[in-house]
C-alpha cells in the first residue's frame, strides 16, 4: 500500500512558518520584558529627591508657585524637563552635575509640586525660568531635553544675558520629510480627552500620533509600565509642550525670526542612534542661531537623560565649563 506524503516543498514551508512564528513569539516576549524592565527602572530611579538636595519654591510673575530642588555647589545650572516628566526625570542627571554645579531641578508648572495658573501661555513658562534664575543669583546655564530644550531656547531668546550658555538635547523639530508631520489638531484632541476625564487615552494618543510609537507598543506600555499612571496624571500638560513646539513639527523650515535674539553660546546635541529627523532638525537649528553648533553623542538615543545620565552629565559639564 502506497503512503501519501506531502511534497518536500510543503514540508519546508511548514518548517519555515513554524520557525518564523517562534522567532516572532520570542521577539514579542523580549519586547514585553524590555518594556517592563524600562518601566521598573524608571520608577526606581525617577522618584524621590536628589542626594543632598534642598527643597525650595519660588513664585512666578503670574503667582504660580514653582517647586524645585537645589543641589551641589558652583555655577548655577537649571534643568528643563521634557513632556510628561517632572523633576523626577532629571534627578539622576542632577546628582551627577551637582559634583561641579549648583543644580536647580524644578517641576514645570502643572507638574509635581508646582501649581498651575490658568490660562496657559508659553511666556508664563519663560517667566518661571526667569524667577528661578533671579532666585539663584541672576544668571545661569540652562539644559533642556526634547520639548524642554525648545522652552529653554525660548527663554534664552527673551531673557538675554540671564542665560550664560544653552545645552539643548534633541529638540523634536520636523523640518523635512524624514518624519511625518504632526496633525495640526493633536493638541485640541488631547485637550478634549483630558476634559472628558480620559487621561489614559490622551497619553496613548500623544505617544502614538505625537511620538510615532506603534499602537501595539503603546498598548504594552499602558498595561505593564509602572510609570504610566504618573504620566496620565500629567496628561493636561501635553498641550503645553505642543504649544511650545508650534510651528516646528510641520515638515517645514524653522521659523527664521523666532530665536533671532538668542545669542548665548549653544550646543544642540543628538544621539547617534536617534532617528534622522532629530539630526536634521538639530543641524537646521544650529545654522539658524547666532552662536551654536551641532554635536552627536555616540551610541546614545532619546532616552539618554534617563538611562545614561552619567554620559549626559559628562557632555553638559564639558560644554558649560569650556572657555
């Protein structure tokens, strides 16, 4: 009796299919583990105060109370955090910089222990930085990351000699077709979700449409990342950062006159592993400013402030103390 056997090509295809499914499954598990580890790392390292810090407050021009920690001794450095982050996100960086500087690590308005006077305006956040500088001796170096770097740049353009030097890490400018532009109604949609009490959905929308993170990865973050609830608590500040970035994420050249009065020596740095649009935007900004240069941080990406703060501190120290 002859036994019917499947063709060899069919067997090979079946084996290849099984191998592919195993690899996809393994990759999926690795991604979940990575997100869990990252979330756990974040929660362990972004909470609490900097070592030896002194908690303080200052009142901004419109009456908003800005909470901050002062650490270390030496020239003053103010740290400006990114979207969905309070001073906890820069605590480790503050600890490293405190070896050479007096570090002012603050909660931007509406975050952490700072209050939030309405209506919001970018100018009010500039006034917050001005109040911190005035309370710390009248001049300071300023470091900002992501959207916080654009706020720091706005401050430099309006506060003149109060800012001695600027270190800007990965301003998220979209100046060409290397990344799709942001939808012009994104801030409005996020505001509507927050007003309806749908903060988790607001954060999900920001990560997906604003930061370009795939939907399945955002879903995993929401399910397993310990820091998600904290970010949801700051969802109402996402439109603040989008207001700061207005006109810089449409795939068009940067506004020529917006920072024309910013004359402080500036380093615009991007990690070598970050997406091309970060590099293109940083180079465009360096060409726009009066005294700026572009730099590349080898082997790093957008997460360096949190996950490789020592490397970041080394570059910041080198630039701020250079003569």
